[in-house]
C-alpha cells in the first residue's frame, strides 16, 4: 500500500484541531476524512483522536460507542494528540472536583492529572525533550534535546 492510499479517519467528538490535522495528513500523502461517528472508523486504515478540548465532554461523546472505540483501538493504528491521547487513560482530574476522576477509555493504566504548581499552568512554549533510545520505534530518528512545542495543563505522571 502506498502512502497516498492510506485512509485516515479523524474522530470529531465535538472539539479539536480537525482542519490542521487533515491538512498535515494531506501534506504527507494520506487521505484524511473527518468522521462524526465512530462507526465510520471501521472503513479506514488508521484513526486520529485529535487534541484541544476538555476531557469530560469528549468522553461523553465517545461513551456512546465505548465498545466500538475499544475494538478500533485494538485493530487499527491510532494516534492520540494531546487530549486525544489523554482519553486513552483510566481517567482524568480535568472537569472534576478535587479527589475524583472522570472515567477514560482505560486503554493505558494511569490517570491524567493537573500539572504540579511548580510549573506555570497552562504550560505553553518550547521545551527540549530527552529521548530514551530503543524505547520506541517512533523515536528512532528524533534526536535527544530537540525542542518541541507544548500547550497543556494536564499530564500523566511517568510512574503511571
């Protein structure tokens, strides 16, 4: 299968940077399509869960088809961007009073938590990252110390 034949579904759960993701995918030769129903994802080669938004309303939209979402996550290559990745965890503090969690998709163990007070929130700007070699094929060509842009207030602690 050539790159141009890769059909990528971008899940529209009522929020997110849908157009910028579609444009980026088109530039690298993929065929992106924004879909409004998770049911449509079965017709695609890969799936993107976009970023930008709030955990609780995004989960409310996805909860309607929770079983199908889990099956797609098991069967297809999936990319979660920002909030999209956070949804894969057991839950999040976002949108909840202290001490409770909004339930996530439970693909990964761990909980999304507000960044500690030692970091200015929202955490926005360019920061360098340390790449642990041989940790993941996705990082093979990414040099340690490269700067990447962050814009977030929540994260999953490494111990989780």
